[in-house]
C-alpha cells in the first residue's frame, strides 16, 4: 500500500470514528433529556409543576442537554456525508440532510417553548390555558412532526447504509422497523420516541466497530 493510500485510509478511519463518537454523544444526551422530561411532566398539571421544585429542576436539566445533543447531531450528519463521498446519492443525500435539519429545528423549537413555559411557572400569573396551549404545542412539535422527520432520516440513512455496505445489514433493516414505529405510533406512545436515539446509538457503535473500506483510486 502506498503512502498516499495509507494516509487516505487513516483519514477515513478518523472520519468514521468522529461520526461514531458524535452519534453516541447525541444519542446519550437525547435519551437522557427525553427520559427526564417524561418523568418530570408526566400527568402533571400547572399546579403540580408550580409546587414541585424538583420537577422544575429536572426539566431545566433536560432542556440544557438539548443544545449539546443538537451540536453532536449536526456533527454526525456532516461526518456521515463526508464518509459517503463519491458514492453519495443525490436523492437520498437531500432527504437525509433535509430531514435531519428539520428534525433538529423542530426539536429546538419545542425546547424553546418548554423553556418559556418553565420560566412562566416561576412567575405569579400563569394561566392554565397558556400552560395547556404551550404544552400541546411542544408535544405536537416533538412527538408528531419532529419524530416523523426522524423516521424519514432513519429511512434515508438505512437505505444509504444498505447500499454502501458501511455497516452490518441488520443495522439498516432494524432502522426500517424503527422508522415504521416512529411514523405510526410515536405521537401516541411517547416512550416509543426513544427508539430513534437508541437506533442512532446502535448505528454509531456499528460504524465504530466496522472497518472502513478504502475508496478506489483512479489509475495514474
């Protein structure tokens, strides 16, 4: 193997490792944020949140994790696109990038709305109708729209991974199953939303453990 080829393989391995680490960080942070949010606000009314300082602290901690999860997710998207390189399919690349960015935008918007609600809870005049509206908006953004975009993201990544044989075949096939669940039931069954970061975690570990294939170099 030539020095140039050795350097190319080494660079691609570092790139794969960066993607894996970013995916793992994103998955762990988002799982933690979702679990804490579900535990803090499950079945709670505005009065219950006002009286329970521990629940408010849990919500604050969960919301503070979201920006860092988003940064890791952006890095994950960028490094995965770099990995595709010359074999990148424009159709799936566009769907992959668009759905990933839309998911992140909706997740951030939901976090902003939730942050505003928590700040209002600490005030003197929080109307129950405002609380209901804000909570419903947050749930719709995250549980319905963001999770549908997560499903499209999972479908596109799984298809690309299957075509390029970048990871074991069971990983993209499991991604299809996860995407189907997110499309059909994530809005009604909130804990099903954890399937998305769990699958990203599995994919990232698979990327980390699967040796990368060197790109073919042109003669001359």
